[in-house]
């Protein structure tokens, strides 16, 4: 394909596909990369076959996640060879946390990769792509996060509308916690908060273009300490207060929080701000103080239970979700029992749980008391059976109640629309597509295994 003539980084008529793995932060970054590439003249490809450029926005959190990328890359390398035979260009970019953690290794293991770009330097994609056009493999894994926030283009109103009624806004990136199992402090760098002005401007633009739910995201979102134009530092709840005043914005959420940063101010906000949804994802990882200490989590099981109690005091209907790791090095049966006891005490609405995966460069991986895979498998099965029964019970308890639903999209069946309850449950009803984007009271009539069915209620909703 000829080099671009118009000063943009894209060849004429070229299309790009950005594929995302891992957490919400990667989803947000993938959207930003798509916007950036659109500005450079790339159309959006729906499938790989249509793309001239594929960006894999990767996750390094567990070994499985990282290894998946190499098999994806193997397939893309085949496509690249076929394209070359047909005289067509095909570029492969590896972005995200695998890029950051093992960029050089990626280039060595897969020669077809043109460019490796880390999560804090992808705003340089256009410039890097034109350099990569010269045929060299390139890497950029600098931590340039403030520059990134400044330089990334904002999406157009049409782009926002096409993405639906619920949107993410990054307010904080990176992590200073160094849990002994986790790669994030190494792949995302130190904690840094976006300025208040930047966050509010981005939110305003989304709301003006039809977004009615905003989820503030960060690796440690509740550690947010952003500066306003007067140099005052805002905690997260102050952002929620400001966002609560935005007309047309119906719902506010945030993820992911660390128990240590769960301040009383943020807990109180759940009682004071009706737009702040009664659902908190608060990873605890383990219920054993011994394991929590070894994980460097900086809190005990009882601290977590106290936070839950205070959240429930502020907002009695609040639903909780969490992450668990089973089989951290040294975890005994007794430790695992304490995790089950914590789960029984809290009663979670939903959870994510994982077998411990030793990650290169983390202290946990160095330990000699690694747990047998078979034991991890058994513990995970026991834990998942327990949390699954809690999840089903939580969903079943919604039946008969009227809850507010934010409708997001057409449902799977003709005449259906689908949305979310305040507690992140998927809800479908028979209703007109005109209701999409609105919050409507729905009487829940049935709880399926993965979603609730309801009827649009004539009266008022009981929940905020
Ligand atoms: N910042 C968030 C999320 C981190 S990653 C937090 O602090 O909770 C998301 C989840 O992946 C973690 O909560 C943890 O449960 C899991 N995880 C992280 N590293 C892992 C590892 N090495 N093995 C297994 N699970 C891991
Ligand atoms: Fe990882 Fe712990 Fe930081 Fe979460 S708080 S990103 S688990 S190091
Ligand atoms: Fe994965 Fe990086 Fe997110 S390792 S979980 S994509 S911060």
C-alpha cells in the first residue's frame, strides 16, 4: 500500500481493529486508541479480515491471559504473510500490560509484530506507526501518563452516541500498593490522578452526547486525589457530588476500589447521593489475616467486615462484589476456611475468583511454598459453589420487587429491550426501543441464571 499523501498516519482507505483483553481500564484505553486512529484517517474494522491494522490491547494479570496473546499473534502472523503475498500491507501492534511487562520478549517471540506500545504511551501511536512503516520493529514503553491525558483526542458526539448510554471515564491510573501477587504496579506505574477539570469536561461531553451512566475507573479508583484549578485536592466523593449536579446524568458508579482507601467520606456519599448506585466492587482476596499479610494487602479481615457494615449503615440496600484468589503461596485449609467464613458473613451479590498465578517479578512468585494446582482447583470449586449460591439467592430476592432499570440496548428477542438494575443485574423486558437511555421502574417477575425478566411498571419505582 502506498505511503499516506495527506499527512495522516493511515494509508488511503485503511481500517483498524483494536481488540481489548483484561480490565475496564483496557476497554477505556482501547476506545481512546480507536478515537486516535480515527483521527489519523483509519476506518473501523468489525473483523480481522477487514483490518489493515490490528492492535491487541493486552492483559498480563495471570499467566493464561498473557499466553493467550501469543496464540492470537500466531494467527495474525499467518494473516500478515497472506497479505504480503497479495501485495497488501498488514500491521500488528501489541499494546497494554503485556507490552509493558515483556515488550522485547514479544518482539523476539513473534517477528511479525511491528510495534509494541505500553499503556502509558499509546498517545504516540500515530508517530510510531509512521516510523514502523519503514519496516523496523519498534517499542515505546515510557511512563508518560500525564502527557497521554493531555494529548488524547476526545471522541466526536457521533462516536459517543454509537457507543451507548453507559460510559467509562478514567480518573486515576497506576498503583502504589504492591500486593505481592500483582503485576499492575509494574505495568501501569505509580498512582496518578487526572485533574478535576479534565474529568468533569470529559463527563460533560459524554452527557451532552446522550450518556446517562458514568463509571469512574482506576486501578485504585478510591485513592483518587485530583487537583482542581485552584490547587485544591478533591477526593473521589467530591467528584460524585459535582457529577450529581449534571442534568441528564442518571447514574454514577466506580471501580475498582481498595479497602484501605475506603474512607468514611466515600461511604457517606452512598447515603447522601441518590445517583451513586448502591453497588460496590471491593476486592478482599482472602479472609485469612495471615494470607492478607503475606499478600501485603495492608488490612485485616475484620477491617473489611467493618467497611461492609458501615456501607450498609449508609445505604441499607447496597450490594457488594469482590475478587478472591485461592492458593496464594502458604495458604492452608484453615486459611481457606476463613475465606469461606468471610464470604458467608458478607453475602456477596457477585464475585470474581481465580487460582493464584505466579507472575514474574512479583514477591509471591519467589516463594517456595507454592500450592499444588490440584488443591487450588478444589478450593476454587468450593468457593465458586458458595458465591454462586449467594448470587442466585440475591437475584431471586429481587423477584416481586420494583427496581429502576437503565435501558441500554435492544434485547436478544424481537420486541425486547435490555438494561441494568441499580445492582448491576441484567434485566430484560418487552418494551419499545425509545426507552433506551432512560431509567424506568420495572417489576421483576423472574430470575434466570444470568438475567432477570420484568414488566415495565405503571407506578413509581421503590428504588433510587
Ligand atoms: N486494582 C484492583 C484489581 C487488580 S486485578 C484491585 O486492587 O483489586 C483484578 C483481580 O485479579 C485482583 O483483584 C485479583 O483478585 C486478581 N489477580 C491479580 N493478580 C493475580 C494473580 N497473580 N493470580 C491470580 N489472580 C490475580
Ligand atoms: Fe494489584 Fe494490589 Fe494494586 Fe490492586 S491494589 S492493582 S491487586 S497491587
Ligand atoms: Fe490486566 Fe493490566 Fe488491567 S494486567 S487487569 S489489563 S491493568
